[in-house]
C-alpha cells in the first residue's frame, strides 16, 4: 500500500469533532431555511426562491450523507460523493425544466418578499460558509459540502438581484433568468463533485487489487 501513492492523494476526510459539529449546525440552518424559503416561494410566486429552497433541501440531504460516511474507507466516501453529485445534477435539470415551463405561464412574483427572504437566506449561508471555510479542500465527500454551501451564498445574492429586477421591470423575467443561472451553477458543481469522486475511485482500484 505504501508504494502506491494513495496516502499522498487522500485529502481531509472529515474525521474531526469540530468538523462534525460544524456539519450539524449547517444541517439545522439548511433544514430551517428550506421550509421558510419554499413556503415564501409558493406564496410569493417566485421561481428563484423555490429553486434556492430546493438547493437548501439538497444541501440538508448532502450534509446528512456526509456525516453518515465520515470515517468509512475512501471508496465508500467517494461513492457517497458520486451519488450526491448526480443528485445535484438531477436537481439542476429539474430547476431548469421548471423554469422553462414557467416561461409560458408567467406570473409576476412579489419582489419585496423575494428580497427579504433572499437577504435572510444570505445571512444563513454566510454563517454556513464561514463554518466550513477551512475544510473546502477535503476529499470529494467533504468538498461537496463546501461547494453546496458556496452555491447557496451565490444563489442568495442572485435572488436579491432578481428581486430588484422584478421590482424595476414589473415582470417575472429577472426571476426566471436567475433560476436558470442557478440551475447552471448546480450542474457545474455536480460536474466538479462527480469528477473528483471518480478520480478517488480510480485511486482505490490499484490499492484494492494489491490488497487482493
């Protein structure tokens, strides 16, 4: 095993009491914000808020899976990251598809509600980002958590910009454009997670063969 170079390629795996505490805090933040943002998105007729709420939901599931596989062999952590990456891709495709659908049944969302909830979500996600900042370069399982938190913060800024656009134009187009851009961000992050997970699985194949 020592000659295969596996140890040098393995990054922080999440086995840390402080990291687990940070994850629990971020799970609570994301779960609460999913409920708040989805409710307001439905009431306020905002596709961007709904997209961001689904991102919160996806992150809650992602962080829970991350906690479950911490301490397991790299191959299991890589498979978990691969699953999360593919799930994020499905989420991005769903948001993109629902945005296209809403283009044909335009309803103007409530800009004030979008802006207020977008700001609240931004504060929540900035707290999450600060909690996870020092672990942003871990293995695929750990890195997926960082990417999702970063996406949330970016998404919240985008929602606030969309709210300003809706208020200025009195149309739903800024809201729909932001939702589509967020879908693209989900797909890009999914690609990064999946590629890193596949790379870690390839690292493990020679090691498993040598062990046999």
